[in-house]
């Protein structure tokens, strides 16, 4: 029950910060909440070190009792991805299907190996040599863009339609591929499994392909139930059953619950909502999912900041933080820029597409949750008690915080420039 109480208090704190921000600030509430929670974490750590805050050990225990990894991956994720899928326009998505597929698959793969190779080459220079398999593990978890962070921050800034669909679509669909990569590399690194190419291909087909098919079946089942009722409340309850029972059963089947929620959300949002909802029920439906999405996002971004309280830092971690951010950004730029060299041969794009996809490719709670799943005990510097988990977790946290606070708050000028360029070329625009 302590965990439930802690979440209630934290949810109230997140709402309070969002309220204050709405009254006196103009920054996205999720960015403000993350910044405020990091400042609060640093203050609590400082007070704990100086022994001025006697309740610090109990507070650490309460926060640590909240299993961030399980809460996100096995609870909040289903709701947030389903809500994200509801807001995707299927026609616009279909028009960008090639770009989204290449970005979600090819770009994620290229970025993972680029990050791993650069990290493996540079880390020995700072006295922290890391086996390539662990570098690749970090590359696999940090390369997919986080749909929760992207939808919470970038989507609300209303980028041009073509770029917006690319950013949103990639973030929603690259989780399946990124998760398969992470699971495969994790198995090789820590369970010493010898995974063949065929085994990895089957894992991807089962996880990603199975998740897509299962999500479509969920959407069809919910569509049938909603079609045969005129009760607005029952329609809402049916939709709530998808990210609850539907998500849990996906895990039982061993398919990607994340992809299933995205597909089911797109189906319900584009077909069921348009065909079988009255105008009044549409308003109720949209309001419910908007409130749920805002509530869970605010709580999640507060928890991202508070994760810092439980970290144990060493001076060497500063090098890791400073290295990880530019390496990930450079790899993102290359992995996005290369496909667009090919895309631009057959179709015209907004000149700001690569810049926005690179700077707007945010990382968030999903990467952090995967990093927290890395086991302890594989020592890199035994004399200082620095292990693989600490290295990966510190680098991940640095990239996540930088992407939310710096990239998320500074992408507005890029989007505005893209809008201006879109307006200037509108009369001669022939792209689909």
C-alpha cells in the first residue's frame, strides 16, 4: 500500500507543478515537471549528504519501492501508446509508410551500431573500456525514439503535416524493432545465448508481427462491441479494456504489447470512432483519453526526474554523460540523413525534415526502463565498484534528460522555420 500512497502524492505533486506552469510559464508542462523533479532530486540529495534532512533515508526507501521499470513497461505504457495511436491519421500515415518503415527499421539498426562502435572506440581513452556487446546493448536501447516523449512534447508544437507524421509514426513503430534488438543483445551479453540470424528473425516476427496482428484483432473485437451498443459509458469502458486486459494478454502471448496498442489505437481512432460514435460520444471519448494521457504523462516525467535520487555516482560518470549525448545525436543525424538522401531522389521534402527528425528524436522513460533492467555485478572498475549497469544507466539518463529538457525546449525555432518554408513553397508543392 505504501507504493500506492507514494504514487498518489507524486501524482498530486505533478499536477501542482503543471498548474503553476500553466499560470506563470509558457514551457511545455512535461518539460517543466521533469526540470522541477530533477531540481527536487538534487536538493534532496544535498540535504541527505549534509544530514540536515533526517527523513532522507525513508524518502529514498519510498521512492525506491516504486518499481519504475515495471510501472512503465507493464502498466502506463499500454495507456500512453493506445492514446497516441488514437491521434494518428491513418490516411496521412499510409502516405508516409515507406519513410516510416525505413526510419523505424533501417535507421534504428544503423544508429545502434554507430553508437556502439563510437562508444567502444572512445571509452578506453577515458579509462573505462567496455566490451562491444555492452556498447551494442546501450546502442539498442537508446536508438529508438520514445513515442511517449515525442507525442507529449513534439506533437503539440504542430509541425508541418509531412514531418509530424514521420516523427510520430517512427516513434510509435520503432519500439518493436528496438525491443527485439535489445532482447537479442541482452541474451548474448548476460545469458550467453548463441542467437543465430534465423532465431533473431523469428523473434522479430513473433514479437513485432504478432503484436501488429494481435493489435488488429483487438481493434476488430472492440469495434464489434462498440458497433452494437448505444451506451456512451459502455463505449468508453470497452476502449479502456484494450490497454488493460488487452495489454496484459499480449504479454501472455509473448507478442509486442506496445505495437498492439498502437495498431488498436489507430484502428479505433480512425474507423470505430468515425463510424459508430455520435458527436456527443466523440467528445466524451476524446476528453477521457486526453485527460488520461495528460495525467500519466505528468506522473511519468516526474518519476524520470526522481529516479536520480536512487543513483550512486562516481566522478568517472561525468565523462560518460558528456560523451553519450553527442555520440547519440551524431548517430541519429547519420542514420536519419542517409535514408533521406535516397528519399529525396523520388519525392520532395521540407528542407528542415532531417534537422527536426534528428533534434526531435527524443528519448524518455522507455530507454530508462530498459537501462534499469540491466543486471548488476559485471564489474568494469572493481576497485571503484563501477559495473556495466551503472555505465549504461548513467549514459541513458544523461541522454534522456538532455533530450527532454534541451531538445524538447529548443525545437520550436526549427518547427517554425519548417512552417515558414512550407508556406513559401505551398503554391508549387506537388508532394503527396
